[in-house]
């Protein structure tokens, strides 16, 4: 496959990277088409190069019939190259997140509904954004007019599997930069043989003579990090490369310069506050943003976030306007121009050059936003926000002692992750308990009446109960928990959490109602009912059955079978003409 060949495997006549813009995007491909397995993992692979006349240019899109709009192509080009201020020489890996033009395109892939119903909320497929994983190379090359070889290999996906895709790129990209297109085509063919990412399963993913073994997390997995268990079914030669996680970053490395402010940053994330991360390079900015947005797990991060954002982005004006309050977004940037542009933002985190030594880097200081005036501003967290909770000094001492004793970084990261997980759980558990109390009692659900409603969430009632059932029962941290909850109620994360929990409870209520109907004596009920009432029951039962079979209701298989049998029994009690209407041949 040359840089302009290879389209024949998908659709005759297309040229790589030159498909016409269309809002239909991924939906143009039928689920049964070639590359359906590839599409379960990646949307497409892009190659971005530096053209002396055009600047960044999209050299290749593979598969060739994957259609991107002109705006999407432009965004990928700018987001796949470090800003000129970064000066990244050698190889650099980073990631970005960009809005899909035209909103959600459906269906993306045949298995998406099933995957999302089983995956943790934080690992579900992105419905309206692309995630880009970049491997950028810039090296001196006298054969090029500009004097440098500059190229990026980009994996576009909807899955937030940053660890997996970075590991994949570290295998593919060096080989691709040496051998170019034929290597890329072979890799894409290998990915097209991978099993789909099924939550709860440990998978072997062969690529370029290596087998990557990963565990895809499931909602029913324990919340602690779960490394993949070796598979006994296959004799794998060579031995597989085990990835401890498909998505978790090295939290300790990311948060090293801000350890003293981790809890303050956790609060800012919890409250969905606008935050700018200004870093020296896109790898530092993207890792910090992803680390920040992951520190709320198991709570889903419901705000917008951009691990790497440039002044050329199509949403630049929208996100940086002074005409309204800053949006609820975490922006990772590298261009100092953003300091001037975003001076009105309430929180700016500036990170210096990363330290390569084993010692803990100098901790970033907390500074007032008024100090954010000049372009040579020193590293620091510029905010007037005062944390509600007291700092966990015992954790800091433990981590610092770990640095002195040269404790492995993965152990340090596990300590930090557990602390943040326990903090989030302590905050969420009282909310979960109160929400559960709003569910109608099971004995109030009767077969022939509409099930009772979930009671409304009353914030004052919840706050009054905190004294006896608050986070102090599971967390030793002191502080103004009440004030933190009050601010949380105004944040996008409360809205996202409440909508999700209310939806799950409504589905549970509907499932209980279906079970109650299936346990009732239908034949006795039907005897004194009009044909209209009986037909209405059949239609409602069918609707519930369709929802349950589509994994939208948590019901047992035996209940589904009983419901189907009841529908057939009730239809059999009706006159022949009605039976023909309800069960057409």
C-alpha cells in the first residue's frame, strides 16, 4: 500500500485521505462490512506530515473510506503536531480529544450498546468525540528542505484506552517511520482479526510478532486495578506482553509537581470548575489533564476536557470568549499565549519542565490569579479557591518516604489512586444511600397498576442526614463537607450522577413490575376484562419485553421466557380476528 493506494479493499475509486466530507461518517459502513472488527477498536489511522507549503497536512487516512469532514481533518492536523513553542525533538507521545462535527453519528458499531451496558461509566465509548493517540517524530534530516523529518502517526478511537493505544503506537510507529505504508496496512489487517473489546474478558491481541494481553474492565469488577490473568487456553509464543491496565496512567509521575495540591485539584474536578493546564509540551499537558479527569473514579467525569488544545482549534473562540463565564472544561495547552487569553479563568495550573532525577521535583506553589500577568509566569496553581477539606498530611509523608526509599513508581501510583478512590467513595456513599431511600418499596408494586414513582431528591433532607450518615463514617479527613456538597449540587457532576442513578432505578422499577406481572394469575385477570384492556396489556408486555431483551432492563432470563409465554397465552384467549392483528402471519 503506497501513500495513495490500498482503497480497493474497502471501496473502489477512493483515494486515501481524500474522501468527500459527509455528516454520515462511520455510518456509511454496514456493520457486516470488511473491517468491522477493526472498527470495534479504532475509527481510523491517520498520518500527518509537515508540508513546506501547506504546513501540517493529512497524508493518509486508513481505511480509505473512513470519511472525515474538512473541519475534522484540519483539527487532526493541528492537534497531531506539538505547538512550535514546545520544541519537541525525537519521539513524543500524547493524546487529544476533539468534537465530532455534526454531533453523534449512529450506528458507530454493532456492539456498542452491549459494550456500554457492561463497561464502567468512565470507559464507555465516546458518543460525540474522537480520541486521538499520537506518536510524533521530529529528527534532523538533511534530505528534507526544512532540515527536519516531521511526521505523526495517529490512532483515532472512541475508546479511552490510553495505556493500550500508547503501547500499540510504541510498537507500530518506529517500524512505520522506517518502512512506511506496507507496514501500516499489515498492522491494520492484524487489528481487524482482534476479538471485540468485551468487558470482563482478558484478551490476547497479536500485532507485529508481539501478543499484548489486556483485561477489559467490567462494571462488576472490583474498583481496585485488576491486572490481566494469564490465559490458559492458548500456547502463546512468544510470551505475551501483559498490560496492567488498558487506561490507567502513572498517577504519581503525573502528579509529582502538584502532590501538595492533589486534594484541592480533586475538589476542583469534583465541582466541574474551569481549569487551564499550561505545560511545556503536549505529552505533559495531555497526561496531566487525563490524570485530573480520572481522579474522580468511579464517578464519571461529566464535563468537557481537552488533553491538548491549540489556538488553531475550530472551538478556540467558543472556549476562550470573555462574553460569558468560562465553560466547564479542562484545557491542556502549551502556548504561553493562552495565559493572556485566559486571564479571566478562575484556575490556571502552570507546570514547568519535568525533572529527570529520582528526587521529588519542587512543589508548585498556590498563588492568587492576580499574579498571572506576564508571559514568563512561574509554575504554580493560580486560584482564589479555598479547599473545603484539610490536606491529608499522612499520605504526603508516606509518598515522600517512598521517594527517599526509591519505592517503585507503580506502587506510589497505587497508593495515590487508592487515596483518591476512597475519597470519592466517601463522598458518594451518603448520596447513594439517600438515593436508594427514594426507591418505592417492592411490596407497593402491584401487577395491574402503574408502578409508583421514585421520590424526588430533596437537597435539604440529604444535608440534614449528613450528621449521622455522612462521609465522616468512612473518611478521616476533617473540613467543611457540608459546603462541598452544597457546591457539588450546582455542578455538572451532580446532574450527571443523578440522571444516571435515576435512570438505573427507573429501569429496576420497570423490571420489578414485569416480574410482578409474570408472577400474577393472568388467566383469572383476563376473564372479566374487555378486549381493549387485554390488547393494551399485550402491547405493554411486548414493549417491556423488547426493552428487556435489548439489555435496557435488569431482568432474569426465566422472567423473559415467562413474559413471552404469558403474551402467547393472553393472545390465545382473544377472538381469531384480533389474534391475526396481534400475530400477523
